[in-house]
C-alpha cells in the first residue's frame, strides 16, 4: 500500500514509513495524527502504551483524529471470545479466512477510556456501524 500510494501521490513532502507501531518512536512531533480503521486492531494490552506513543508524537496543542467500526459492527464478522483476546474471523473475497484482533468499541466507553488516560476526547457513532473521534 505504501508503494501504491507513493506512486499515486508522488509528493516529496510525504514521508513513507513501514514500522511496528508498538515499537516505533516518532522522529519528531506533529500537529495532527490520524488513523483510520486501526484502533479496533490494537490489543487491549497495548492500548495504553499505544496512546502514550501517540501523545509523544504530538506538539503542544496537537490533535488526534480517527475513524473505525464500532460495537454495532459485531454482526459483520464471526466474533471469537473464548481466546481471552478479542478476535474475529475475517473471510476475504478469495475464500481465505484469518483470525484478527478486533475490539469493537462502544463510542462512550472509548471516550471514557481516553479521558481516563488524560485526553480530552469526543467519540461518536455515525452511519450504520462506524465511529469517529478526536482527542487532544
């Protein structure tokens, strides 16, 4: 995806980084951090450290924005709860199936969790199965 985007965008001001976000350290601070359809794949054990890393990547007054599926989307996947880790089985169009980490957040619960970590957060539902949030 990075190569495809680089080929399509071709902007010298865009940095492309392939990294393990659970080990990556930001090289500088940013005004805005955005992620789409990522937060639901963060294991519960990595949630607090992930948000700590996000905080360290923001300049003073910086903001985080995100979109993802919310808890109304649980019917779209086979949810496996017996593992102790929130997991869903995702079947691709070619028939292959994969078990993925999938945390279906309730917007109010996510907002409260972020606030407990010291973020000023607002998370709300939109559409049939999505949430959108911002924090700073």
